C-alpha cells in the first residue's frame, strides 16, 4: 500500500518507491490499514473472546475493543499510514512491558531544499541525532503528559526519518514508535530504557528492496 502521492506518481508513470522491510521479533507483525487486515484482526479477537466465559461483560469488552480497532484503522487511513507494526500475533509469551506500536508514513516535499529544511529543523530545534552509526536514519524523542481517567500518563514517541532511495531527497520514510506509561515512571527506568533500545534495534534492521510489480 502507498500514500496518495505515490498513487498519483504511479498513474503518471513515475517509478514506484522501493519497499521497506523491518526484521520483526517474535510476536510482532506488520499490518497495512486495509479492510482485509482489519477483518483478520477482528476474527482473531473473536476467537480469543470465544475462549473466555462468554458472559455479558466479555461480550461488552469484545465490542469495545473491536470498536477501538476499527477507529484505529480508520485513523491510520486518514493519516496516510502505509504500514504499522505491533505485537499482535496469537501468542501468550510476547515479553513487552508496555503497549507499543510503530507506524510508517511517507513525507513528501516539493523540493530538496524544503526537505533539507525540515531535517535541519529536527536537528536544531528538537535535537535529532543519527541512529547509532547509521547516519542515514535520524532519530528524535518526544514526550508529553496527558490526563486520562484522573491519571497522568506520559505519551512517548520516537520519530525515525530516512530518505527514500532514488527520491532525490524529496521523499522520506518516517517511522513513529510510540507507547504510554504512568507519569511516575521516569524515562530512566530500566524497563523503559529497554523499550527505547528495542525500538532502536528494530528500526536499525531497515532494508529496502525494489517495489513488486502487480
């Protein structure tokens, strides 16, 4: 799946963007925000809840989670997300301390100068730095606090930006890794540090390949 500008480029006969891949740990899966993917996740949810007691509370929980899933997929389509990654596989032993996900989008600029300006602003204003020794991937962390149900929650995100090969610095892949944690758990907490290291390791496996031709 591609964003709308990629679809237009394809209609105009432009060469499609290469496809990207991440090496995913056990339990993590890639999903594109298509109706087929949504239907598959709903079937999995249904199977899981069928193994529960099946009472009114269970059915209410199923309806609530299904509604959240449908809204999440709708939001991804509206935000032109091309893929998402999350620990959604049917396994009971996925070790991860907080609910987390990574979403992928394509940022397009009309000129290299505008894209360069965007990148320079990330560096000068937000302190973005290269991901370890991989200077082709820029990394920046963002955090803000929100009140949810009377509790203060930290919404943490890490943005990774890298140029799309062959796009002459006019298109960039953006991977946004995010999770939430209670505000009384600091960023320096050992488990939270492990979450960020996990994101970095996964994004560091980024590889490109030629787009498949239908």
